[in-house]
């Protein structure tokens, strides 16, 4: 481990950098604080003005509503008295004095008057009780006989409402009602403004008529106003305007500063009754008090947070200056191997390429194949040892103007000053040999290699790395295991082609560009067409024929093959349904199933639903499974279960391409398939004795387990003769017919049957 660390330290070069100038940052923060504070103060002032205006409007609204309410009640008192007076006048005509006293008493209670009085023209005074009538009451009633309504404030604290009683347009008497002063005070007492407002009624000259309490705070209103400074002059103007408005019966309001420095708002509203005016006095900060408090708190909190943040940044910057080297290592060094990480690699690679001639450097990606198996089979410690070993060898093998880094997981990048691919391959081979030349590794490492010769030094490093990755993952890297694959335009063209095909897939599927082709299976016993295999052809309206070899592997890789298989299966069902409905000869059609389908337990449900939709007898549909499905141990049991389900659903099952891989005759015994399709490679050298013996054995064994045999790829008559002689059931190949569109296949089948 000591050697490894030493080798890495000698090779690593951490990118440089400059520390932050924290003084400049703190100055900027101070300026920011000043700006934020100024903006908040300005905004608070604007908000205060808006709230003050809103307070005045609110005071005017409430005062106006209260004045209307008072007017209504005063007018109601007069109307109640007038109605009562009309009734009493009628009673006087019939001489029912006793009844008048009872009516006045009863109505007085209902109308909440303490006492009621009726004065006739001849001076007779009728009352609700036997109390002695005060001279003020008689004087007030005598005055009203001259016309008009009136209200009188009595010495004993009561209020007398008086109104004449008319008959035929002439005054016939006067009726008056007495109430307590407290009743009127209660009427003007505010329920709004949280109990902080004050109201009173004054006449047009400004004299107080009544206040909500006996303290009469409005009697000396001029003592409330501040009599010095600019605010005092403005207040004097506002008072004069108020006096003019009161005479003109106009409403209004104004704000002022009281002698106790409190901010107040005074609203005034004329009353239609008795030529009075209602004054309402409230604190100006009634609405803004809480808002001002929140603004102040927010102001101090935000500025406090900014100052605290500035202090924290100051401490952080000081710490950063003290530990700058350590932070660089944390940012640019891989913790496991102690070498460069990918960030450092990209920076250093950019530095190396600046000013370098085109083709001077090659970027290489090394990937440990199946690295996860090392961690699973041994342990993570063994995996870490392998990663350190790789990094130590790479760092020791590179030259001064070259770099090596661990990018992520089991991927390593090299930037080599090499322009010759063969020299690069030789050096990489030596590195891999040295990596595996040790007892430290729990298992020899297989390392995939991809490289990109940098022709354009200005190219973004990420693109350079992606091209090295693409070369490493190219199919050629698998075919040439242990050899470095270089990125070239062929890889780009292939990727572009695959992208285009992926983009065209969905629209082509919807438009029906994928077409069903059928290749017949001919029975060697009857020399009649016994079935057909469903094949797909992609005929694009613009690109023309797209060969299966171009799109089948691609769709296998990205999973779209499952959609395509279902599409072809449905086309096959449509074809069989048409044959049944038209009374034509019906053939069994076999459809290929990709191994991708077996990643889900319910993969056959979609096929079963389609077959039911078209009402197809299940024995007319055969599922073809490629032999390669069975070589993944994790899926063997799954596939065996799915074959069992196929038979439960009524489908037939065939094993396609038997013999194309590493199949054994034991597979025929283990898997319950209905048909064995022998791959074409069995018949390439059919005259060879060993080949003939092997074919004979397969056909014989298939018959013993009850499976039919199909020989595919047959192109010559001598092959047909041999297969017929050994008892092979069916032949599929160009010797009889190539794959054809459905309509051509139907025509060919009729002609073939007629010729036999």
C-alpha cells in the first residue's frame, strides 16, 4: 500500500487556483446592507403614507355610517311623536282625557320615553303621569307652537323632543317626549375602532351639543391641537376648512398632531336633523400600529440576518484562506486512490491541450469489465484493492506531460501524448499486463479500452471524454477483448443511424410502415404448405426498405422490440381471421418472441388478449423462442414456466435457431417445446459424415419426445432429399420460397398446392 500511495503522489498534479479576496466580498456585503436598509426605510415610509390615507378613508366611512344611523334615530323619534300626536288629537275631540293619559303612559313605555306631554291650543297640558311639569318643558312646547321641530336639553339632564301636531295644514297642538341624556350618549358612543375612538355632536357654530360622556372632552378641542411648528400651521388651515365645510353641510377629515405628540385623525359629518354635525376623533395609527411594529421587526430581523451572514462569511473566508490547500485536495483528489478525480482531469487536460498541435494527445477510457462481480464474489475490500492497483500502475506508467485519473466507480481516464494508435495500444497492453502481474488481486481484471485521438484541441473536454466512452462501449471492444478501440466517424454514423431509427419507430408503427411477411414451411411428407413464419419488413415511404439487421438488434437493445413483436402478432391474427372468414385454407403462423418479453411475469397476457380479440384458435399460433434465451441462468426457470403457460393458453411453442449457439441435446429433453427448428449451419456441409450423423440424431431424438422438426435455411434439392430420407417433418427456405407479403404469399401457396 505504501508503494501505491507513493506512485500516485509522484504522478498527481492538482490544478492551481486563486483564493477569494474576502475584503472585497465583505465591502460588497456592507454596501448591500446599506442599500437594503435604505430601500426598506423608503418602502416603510411609502407604506406609512398609504396606511394613513387608508385610516382617514376608514374613519370617514365609519363616521358617515354613524351619522346616518343617528339621523335615522332622531327622525324616527320625531315620526313616532307625530303619529302619537295624531292619535291623542283625535281623543281630545271626543273628550276622553282619561284615555289620553293611559295612551301616553302605555306608548311612552313602548317608545322608551321617560314621560310624554301633549299641549293643546287652549293651553291645556296632558301628561302620562301626575308629575309636576317643569317650566322649561312648557316653554319648549310653547315655542314649538310657532312651527318646526325641536330638541331641548333640560337642566335635570334630560332631553326633550318636541314636534307640532297638524290637522288640515294647521297646528292643533304640541306633543313632546322626554328621554335621559344617557340614551343620547349611548347612541353616539362608538363600537368601532377597538374602543379607541371618540365622538360628539356639535352645532354649525362648533358648540358641543352632546358628548358620549359627561366629561365633555370636545368642549376645549382647541387645547388638543399643537400650536407650534409647521404641523400647527397646517392644522389651523384644516380647522378653517372644516368650519367652512360644516356651514356648507359637507363631510371631511384631516390628521394632526396633538399636544401630547400623538397622531390623531378628525372626521366630521353633517346631520340632517337639527342642523348638527357629528365629530369623530381616532388615533392615526389605529390601523398602522401593528403594521409599523411588523415593519420595524422585519427591518431589524433582515438587517440582523445580513450582518450575521456577513460575519459567518468573514469566518468562512478566513478559514478558507487558512485551509485552501486542503480544500483543493478535497475538490480535485479521488479519496479512494489518492489520484486525480474527473474534475481535476478535465482542468489539467484543458491546460495540456492549450496550444498543442492537432493529433498530439489521445484520451483513453479504461473500464474494468464486470467489476460488480468482484465486490459480490469477494468483498468491497478486494474491489478497493483492485482500483488502487489500477491507479498506481497508470500513474507510474504515464510521462510528465500526461495525466491519469479515476473518473467514477471502475472507470479511469488517461491523457497520453501519443498520436499513433498502435503505440497507444502497445502502451495500454503493457499497463494491463502489469496491473494483473500481482498477487494482490483476488481475480485477474479484464479491462475494456476506448480511445479518441484529439484532432481538434479546442473541443470541449466533456465531448472528448464522451467519444472515448463511445469507443469503449462500441461492439468492437467486445469482439476485440483486451484491445483498445479508437473512436472514428463510423461510430458517429452508427449512433446517428440508430437515433434516426429510434425517432422513426413510433410514427412508422402507427402508419403501418412495418409490414408482415410470411415464409412458408413445407411438409416433406405431403409436399404441401403446412405453416408459415411471420417476419417483419420495414418499408419507409422516404427511406425505402430498412433491413431487419439494421433495426432488430437496436430495438432488442432499447426494448422497443416488445412493441414490434405485439404488432406483428396482431397482424398475424388479422391474417388468420381473414382466412377463416373467407373460407380459405388456414395455416399455422409462428411468431418470434424476443427475450425482452420474459422480464415480466405476465408477458403472455397481451398476446392472449389479442388472440381472443380476433377469435383465433390457439393451435394456429406458434411462439418461436430463440435458443439464446436459455443461456442466462437467471431466466431459464422463468422461461420454463412461461412455456408451460403458453400451453395452458393453447399456444404452440417452438425452439428457433437450435444449434446456433452452445445448445445441447439435453435442452430438447428439459424444455417442453412442440417444434425444433434446426439452424441453417447444420446444412452448410451436409455431405460431411459427421454433419449427417448429427442431423439424424437430432431428428430421431425429436420424434422420441414428440416434437416436430423444421430445417430452416434450405436452398438446394440435395438437402431436401436427404432431410426427406431421414424423416424431417418440414422445410423452410429459399428452395421453396423467400419471405413474401401476405397477398403474394397467398397467391404463391395456391399455385404451389396446385402444382403438387
